C-alpha cells in the first residue's frame, strides 16, 4: 500500500496580497524584482522589521508574509 505526499500550493503574502514565489530568494533580490529601491523602503518580514543592511542575507520563501512600506519625498 502506497501513499502520496502532496504539498499544498502556497503563495507568500506581500502587503496583504498573495504573490507567487517560484523559489527562495533574498529579500534584496525580491525587492529589486518588484521594482522597489531598497534604500527607500522599510520591510516587515513575518512580524519583524528587517534592517536594510540585512536585506542581502535575509532569505524569503513562499511561506512568508511581508509588509513593504515605500518612503516618498515631497513638499
């Protein structure tokens, strides 16, 4: 008797919306792929604020939740 292990399709959540992620990547690369300037955003990763200096070493997967806030200048 055999059995199958099925992995439920899962998408990461970015700013409250589901987003497909094909493979784990760094936070920095994900931000660049999404069109963000890494020097002008703040990121919460699974409830924790990530320092900009850690974007390159923080790995994100399809099980993660991100909140990305962009800073906008003006007057």
